[in-house]
C-alpha cells in the first residue's frame, strides 16, 4: 500500500465537542466500546484516504506503521506527516514491533496524536537515532546544540504514548564536550507517557516546557538525564543511573521565582550505578522533590548540587519526603536541601501537581 493511503477505524461517536483531555482510551486500540482487538494490521479495515475520513468529525483514526511495508507507512515520521494540520480529534499511530532508525518530529500544528506500541512490551518497538550536540546541522555551518539532538521531538499538545522505546545511542562520560544527546524532547503541553522507555546517556529526556505525566516509565542516563523547565509528575517510574563514576538525575531550569514549574518524583524506584546527585540547580529557582521513593545506594551523600553557584542555595527547592533505601539517608545532605513535612509535600504528591483534573481522565 502506498504511503499516500491511510487506513482509519471509526470507533464510536462521542459527540461534536472537542475532547480536551487524555484518557486510557487514547492509549489503546479499541474497535467497539469494551472490545479490544489483537495488535496486527488485519483488523484495520481500509475505508478511505485520510482526507475523506476527515469529513466525519467524530471518527477516531488509526494509522499503522510497519517497517515491513504492510501498513500505511514504513516510518513513524511518515505517519505523523499524514495527520492534517490543525487536527482537532484523536489520531492513533499504531507502531508495529521493530527497530525504527529515524528522527521524528511532531509539530505544534498537529495535536491529539497517540503513539501506541505492542501493549506492555516497550522494548519491542524502538525509535532510535544518534545525534549529539556537537554534530553539525544539514548546512554544516552550525552545531545542533542539545535542543536539536532529540530522536523524538514533541511540540504538540495532548500527545500521549505507550509501549514505545525512545533512544539516543550516543554514549557520554561526565565532562565530555558536545556529547549531550536527547532521546526525547517534550515542549508541548498536556502530554502523557505510559510504560515507555527513554534511553540515553547525558541529557536523555529534555522535559522542556508544559505539564506532563510520566507513569510507570523507565528512564535512564548518567548526567542530568531528566532536565528542562516543565511541570512534570513522575509516578511509579523506574529511574536508572548508568554513571560509571558520578552524575546527576535531574536538572530543573526554573529561573524565576513565580514560575509554576518543577519535577516531582513519587513512588519511583531509583537505582543503577555510580554516585549521582538527586538534582542540580540548573536554574536559580530550581524545584525538584522526591516522595515515597525507594533510593538505592547510588546517591552522593550530599544529595544535591548548586551548579557551582552558592547564591542558588537559598532560592531552590530541593526536597525529600518519606523515601527509603540507603540512598535516602539524609545524614550527609547539604543543609540547604529540605526534609519536607507532610503538609509541605502535599502539593507535590498527586496529579493535582500538574493540574491533572483539568486534562487527565484516568
């Protein structure tokens, strides 16, 4: 089937009202209410091209990506390109298992897109690339810089993904110049990631701007491998350091006191190798909180780093609450980090932190 032809699946009418929220339905393939089908291309009936299907404003659409050529596109980017600009209804891009070596960009003009892999098997569907900050752009005149290295870049709102691996294969050691290499960059607002893997080394996840929810995800790297200025909740996630010596998990970039941003890690399992900081003060008012987490013996005793700027110590909020494990012992912590009380930590504990009641229906 040529790439210009799209298959779509009409599911059920929800009315004409725009659906400005993310639900579990957006993360799975459903033919009829309460009826799930197997993950193959067989069940996706060829109805029409995408333009014709767009006439029914209440249709859900499914685009199938299969690198073997049995879907609508052999690349993920090809599927994204099939979604019309100013799309106003959910489009599900079902990515069949395989290794997709490509960079993917979801522009701001294409909201309401889902990337769906094979149920809970994120390792079976991999999107991988290897750009690093010191690489040259297509003109050869400029370095990419960290922002443009991401294997997958999400600028659109109401994006969600499940059962996918986002990977950047560049390996970096602390202190190496130009090796920043993101696997995933998220600048869109109201995004959810469920059971995805984000794999890299330095600067793995550029959690740049917006409100985001990472649930039961696996994220690994060694230096500042979760960084940015988003307001994000990481709940029940597996956070893995791959550092050989030293490194850092989070580097939040809140630079203005009244900015409503921060990283909250709740009930996460934190382990791996090396001796790393829980967070570094990339911004003057950096805000990072760990609550109810298991923290293995991989944390430098001081716990936190001021980015070699002592003036930031009185401005940041670096907090811990009810964490356990040898890495959670606070005996050697820097005095300007906080052991939070129950009242102090309450705003960080649930989806209310990211105003989830406004855009998540889970």
